[in-house]
C-alpha cells in the first residue's frame, strides 16, 4: 500500500477510533468536588482523561453519549484503608498483605495484588474506583500502594507504588519497644537516626567501618524517602497520647504525616490542624476499648470543626464498597455533606500524592460514577462506574448467585 492510500485508510478509521475513545455523560447533576454542583451538566472523557466539565459543553463529533438525566455524577470514590486484591480479607492464611516481624518498611505488597480478585469487582459496586492498599502487621508494617480497581495486570492497576510507609504507634506495637510506648518511641527515633546515618556513610557501612545499625540496610534505605518528605508516614494512633507522639515525630524529623484511626482525635483537633496533619477515620467506630476509650460517632464532625482535613475509610475486610455508607453516617453525626464527599475523593487524592485523581476537572484521570441518587443514601446505587475512562463491569459472584437463584425451579 502506497503512502497516499495509507493516509486515506487512516483518515477513514479516525471517526471510529474517536467514537471508541470519547464518551460524553450528559444531563446529570455533576458534583465535581473541586467546585459547585452543576445541574444538567456534561462530562467529556477522551482516552481516559476528562477533557471538559460544565453546563454548556460542546460534545465532540462521534462521541458515545450516556444519558444521565435524573442521576448524580461524582468522582470515583477512594478507599484509604483497602485490602481488595490482597488475598481473601478476614480469612486466616489466605491474606497476602503482611510479613512476619516488626520492622519491614521495605515490604511492598504490590506484587501480591491479584487483578482477578472477586473483591475488586465488589468494591466497584459501591462506586469505589481506587484505594490505598495497606500492609498488615505491627510497628513498621511496610509500604502502602495506591491502585485503580480495574485492569488485567498489576502494572495497569498501580497508580502509585509507594504511597506511604505505615508506622503503628497504637497498643499493638508496644512489644516493639519492649512493652512500653516510651520504648516504642525510642525505637522509632533510633531507626530514623540510623537511616540518616546510613545515608551519610554508605561507603563506611559497606566497609563495616561503622557501628552496627538497628536494622538491615534495605530497611533503613526504605525509610529515607519518608525522612526526605517524599512520601508520607501513615501513623496508626488512636489514643490522645499516641496522636501527640505522632505529632512529636513529625516536628522532630519534619515528616509528612497522615494519622490513621485518630479515635480520640477530637480531643486534640486544633493541635492536629495546626500541624497540618490529615486524619483517616472510621466514622462507625464508637465502641470504647483500651486503645481508644474516648470513641464517639461525631469524631469526624469535631475534627472538621477544629480545622482537620478528614479522610473517611472503614477498615472492614471486604468492606470497601461500604465506604459511602461510612461517609453517610459521618453526615448523620454532624459532618457537612460536602466535606464527607471530599473525604472519600479529593482529600485522600491530595494527601497521598494522587494529583490526577479525586475531582471531576479538565486533565484529571476519568474515574467517575453515575449514581441513581445521593451516594450516601442506602436506596441509591452505582449504575455505571468508569475507571480511566472505561466502563467497568458491576457483575460479581453475588450478582451471579442472585440471578441464578432468582427464579426457583418448579418442584
């Protein structure tokens, strides 16, 4: 085929390619999160990115149109304490997200992620298009991974391979310090100091010309991005004293900290806000225990009143799809509705370094959901879910069983 004929063939195929890659969602009430809601709005997606959002948006020729009249359109939800894809959550011996031992900052569970896991499709049924996969274990458990909940290969799913290093300062990690929180804090400081020393004296370390360090080189190396402020330290802290210890570490080592748990965060909300630290909370956690005697359902509302950026998650195994209900409960207990939506979209995206996610705006990754109504309402459902501009399946084993046994065969 000569050059002229090739050019003619390409030009003939161009409209079909555009139609396959360009989608316009029209007529719905659009909640961009980064701005006010848009009645009768339009969202245009091209090649997995949002190219236009507004009330009077021209629709590209050949675009596939999706009528969302009477529906709500929001960014895809982000679950910040997820486990979907890392084995079978809650079933001993079938998890993939933890290593033995207390000091594992180099552990990254990304290659244990199973794109075919049935939990991923279940998460999407709740409008959850991505999550922060947390390693399990106590003390320095490892690195969190930011993923999209769609894709046939691990590489297609990963949005950010190292989204933070998990450090547990709760009661669970007392043994790492010999049985006392003071010992745990001393161990953290020594590890951080040794990592900095290792960074300065790598050649001496290789020649064994320096005193022994508190962890192997690979673990100290893994701490360096956090000590340089390149990735956050995700600190599990529920009691007031543990939260205050987390803030001390932030000041001493100039860390980017994200609190996890923060059950008694309402007691020190202004201090958390003054430090510029966001808090990932579970709004349904109201049963006191010795790792958080001050648990209360309005923790999220009180943290917001104190100026804290709140991220909502609900850490139940297999429960990613229920994060919208957790946000709804936070609203029921005093949190502003807009703040609750931001807490599962824009705020986690901002603090986990996912600048291209979390809002419906030009240039953002096209992760979005069309809802039948208010996403925080039990009666609403996610009708269409798009990940990177592609509509994803909402079929799960649950729906397959429902359909199989919907009609009982005659006796």
